[in-house]
């Protein structure tokens, strides 16, 4: 496991965070409900890349790269994604301050905030 040191705390690498999130979602899919959404994360920084989080039929998986048409795109630095996914960065404040850019359905972006709080 790759560990990142950031502001006095340790964070898992981006790929490992997606592994953990999808494992938790699939182990307890109750909070996924009837969602059918594809989130695309365009990350910059040391672990720059495109990640897609697919949620459908109470199951979650992720892929590397831009493989399918997304419903919403979230653009941010990798370190901000890690903080966001751990509940250490408020998505609304990140959006308002420019740390997070969103293209697409803002309602689905808000649903992601709820999911991250359930599965972080």
C-alpha cells in the first residue's frame, strides 16, 4: 500500500481509495438505492489521471481512463480528492473556492457528497 503524508496525516493513494470506496459500497449497497450514475474524476498532481466511478443496480466499480460517457465530471487535485473522500474537505467549500470544478448535473454531485460521507 502506498501511503501519502499530508498535513500531519496519512492518506491512501488515489487508486487504493477507489478500491476501498467500491469495496465498501458493494459490501453495503443500501445507500446506493436506485442510483445509475457515472462520475468522472479528472485529477491533477502526483497521481494525475482520469478515474470513472460507475454506480448501477446497487453495485459500484471504477475504471482508469475515460472509457464511457459520464454523467458528471469532477476536476480537482489528487490531494484534494483524497481529503474529500476522507471527509476532510467540504465539497461545497471546495467548489466555492475553486478547488473543485464540476461539469454536469450538480444534483448528482450533491449525491456524491452523501455517498462519500456514508462510505468514507
